[in-house]
């Protein structure tokens, strides 16, 4: 196990919570993002015994709410006082982890003592989006997603980019399907134990998408994206099984300064060590998670002061794998086997509630540290976003060593 990072490098984590994840139009389909997030925020208060007035700020990632201030909606819906600050950020899929990094900044800069941060997404309730006409004789134009790069040639469809990469770098369909089946099988096997980390919302207490499938069933699923070089997608195409499904969900963490922990007599169970938010080539956005993880490991080594830190040194690695090919590439780049990441199922099995997915992965990694109970153990969560951006976060379990703070 790694040695504990000094308090000057770390931020105490006092509690965490996540909702179940449900496909769009499912059990959470009638709720807005603040309605999914409010029970989680209230759970964080219940876990710590903190009164609502102790929370200085809420930082919330939200990608599909089309403006407004979802963090403020969550703050008020959960019963926090009017005086609580509320910051909403949108870095698409990276929003949840970037919100946690921003919360750390508020704490380390002295602007807050206790902050709740994460992501919440109600994809089912996302507004129908249209561009405003520039001239009187034009009609509004509906669109599914905004541009993520100013040059259209550098802004491919996400599925098409993944399919092209799979073909160009020879990641065959059967390997993608094997990876995805493993994710679903792991999530199904862990479903009962995962309930312990899930705050029920709208009567749902488990992730509803994971399912048991056979390899023969997977092979019969139609291709939904393939490279022009792959003819009909027979060899390298992406099926629905190898793509993370659209979903609703949320996840939140409660972080504080050591001074606040002393003031409120709170004992943290884990600590934040490092975050990384990076840019990469927008043509291959899924690869940005690799760049973010590599930067994160460098920063983690600085915080812990070993000569270096590798992915193999971590007790848990959670990648939100939007595509099976992304998971395969991630493992290859970091010297891992697919069996070493997302050991209880990943984003392919849960679904993809955009801004919440990274924060959910981080809650998953914290839950695994808690299950191991090893003081000093490390885990991380990583995610890539549209436009070629990536985010990753490193955390450490304190256990009995928490009193050292």
C-alpha cells in the first residue's frame, strides 16, 4: 500500500452517494436533474450529521440542461439555505470529475470550508434544442448535439470516431463484444453488493441496465456504426452492446478542509489526492481518458513522493468506458488487462448519464476502497469527453489512519 499523502496535498472526503443509473425513459425518466440529485445531497448530510447551513457551496456538473443553474436548483431542492453558493459547470462527460476538482479549488483557496460536488443528468428530460434563425425567412434548425470543435473536419460523430479507430487499429468486433459481455456479467454478479452504495431514487435501488447475455446473442446484434473501410461492419463495427447506453443518474461527494473536520468533529474516511483535466485530439475524443490518467499518475506521484506511480499501483481503476474499444485501448496504453478495471462492471453495463458518469465512477472507486479496508490504498476514476477532453481523479483510503488529519 502507498504511504498516506501529507495533509498539505490532500483534501478530506467525508461522504459520497450515487443514484441508481437507468436508461432514458426508464425509472428516472420523469425526473429533472435536481430531483435525481436532491436525495443524494440529503444522504450526504445524514451520513455526516451536518446541518444544511454547514454547506458553503455546491458545484454541479450538468451537460444537457440547456443553461440555467442546475446547481442552484439542486441546492434549493435539497433544502440548503438560500445563502449557499451554487456553481454549475459543463465540460460534457467530464463535468462530474471537473466539478470535484473545482470544489477542491474552493477549499484550498479558502473560499469554502465544506463543499458538495459531483454531477447530475436527466437525459430523459433534456430540452429539445434548436438554433435561432439569423434572418426572417429562415426557420429554426433542430440539432441533437452542439459542435465540439470549430472545424467540422475535427468534430466527428463520437460513434463514427470510435468505429474508425477500431477498424484502423484492428480491434475486432468479437473482442469488443467480449469486453462488453464481461462488463455486464460483472455488474449482474455484483448487483446485490452495489445496493449498499446506491441511494434509492423514485423507488429504484439498483442499476437497471445490466443484463445477462450470451456471446451468440451478442454476435447477432446489428451494427450501429462502422468504418467505411470495414464494408458492412462485419469485422470491426460497433453494436449497441459495445456502446454505453443513454441514461439518467447522479453522484455527489462531500469534501471539507481539515479545519472544518475538527470544527464539526468529523472523521474522513478517504482523501482526494490529485485531479487532471486535459485536452487531446478532438478527432479521437475517447483517447483523452488516457492522457488524463497519465497526467494524474504524475501528479499522484508528486503528492505521495514516490519516484513514480503506475496504474498497477492502484487498488481500483474505474474508467467510464463509453465504448468497448475505448476500454481495450485504455488498458493497452496503461499496461493493464481488461480484467483489472471496472471489476464490478463499467459504463457499458450501467449506461451513460453524461455529466454524472465520471462522478459515478469515482463513487464506485471509493466503494471499492471501503470494501478493501486497506489504509493507504489508492483508486482512480477516469473519463473522456466530446471535443477531445479528459478528466481523472485519484483518491486514497484512510481507514484507521484518518485521525492523522
